[in-house]
C-alpha cells in the first residue's frame, strides 16, 4: 500500500489494510514509520534489504495473517509477519503486535511478530506482543548483533515461542551475537 523510496522520510497516522504484500515497504535510509496501523497483509511493515536505520514505532500491527502466494517448493513459505526486517540497523520500538500466524503448507503453521533475516544491528525494544506464533524468528548467516530489550510477550498458543534462532550447520543460519535482556 505505502512504498517509501528515498531517505529521511516520515509517515504517520496512516492505516494500511489488505495490501498486495506489505502495508508499508521501506526502501530507503533513515525512514520513520510511526503511529500507523496495518492489518490483513502478508507483512505489516517490510524493511527491505539495502535500507539502513529504519524506525518503526508507536504503531499497531494486528493480524497480518496472509502467506505469500507462489511458493511451490519446500521450505520457502513466508508471511503472517507484523514486521519483517531485511535492512540494517533498524529499530522496532513501542509497538503493539498482535495475532500473527497462518496455515503453511511447508511448516504446518508460520508467523512472527518480528522476523529478522540477513540484517545487522537490529534493536527490538519495549514492544507489547500477544497471540503471535513466535515473537521473533532470526535467520541468515549475515544476521548479527540483534538486541531484544524490555519487550512484553504473551501467547496462549500451544506452539508459541519467544525467540527462534539458528546455530552453525542449521538451515537459515548461523545467526551471531543475539542478546535478549529484560524481556517478560
């Protein structure tokens, strides 16, 4: 719905519903998305590869529960993400992220409040999340120096988790230097 190509852009007070892919696509440096909402998309916000220093704050991402179409192979489903980070040094702060999960042919079920793939230096702090399949999934051997600080995470889902990461020798890994402190 909203594509942000360029640097030093700020978007506030916009609602993105039922978009083709993501409610907000960040394709620049030092882009800020604040006080927005996104629902019923594949991703609420997508910080794309090559972007640096994006800020996503004070927003609500609720039930972005669609999976990407056209993934006929094994181990390639993706979607049902509140925020998807592929750019470097993003900060995800003080958001409400609710209900991200969807059926998946490859995994049975998939979804995350915040997914981080091939990104460096992401900070995820003071978010409140509930009802997501996982709070965060990390992947890609380039992913490193990710920090999770002061997040409140709740889920009653049987398969719900807080943090999914990868070690050496695992598909989509290894991921290095992840720190989680003061989360509950």
